[in-house]
C-alpha cells in the first residue's frame, strides 16, 4: 500500500496577518486546514469557528475553509476572497 501524495501548503487564519502562516505537508487542502486549526494557539481564536486560507505552494492556488472548532466540521467559505 502506498501513501497518498502530499504537497506543501501555507496556511493562516483569515483574521490574523499572513505572518502567522505555517507551512504544512499534507495530502489535501482540507487536511492542511485541519492540521493548522489543531495546532493554533487558543489565545488567537475569536470564537467557536475559524476561517483559514490554505495556499498550495507549488501552484499558488488558494482556498478558504470555515472550521467549526467544537464539531470539527470543515466547509468551504461562503465567499472565498482569497484570490
């Protein structure tokens, strides 16, 4: 069995400056969003949900995700303003 392909992503919370970005190696945009939220300092959170910008480093393609921190649900942002 082979491991799924991985890619480098730059991820940061939408309400924070991009200098808070972390580079993560994950299998998908969604996995990178979740990994970032799991390790985010709780003092930087504003509530029970967070929007994160995930940028694939090789291509520069970016996506926005809304993460419910209580339920762990991940969904695309309603209005993606990342590009």
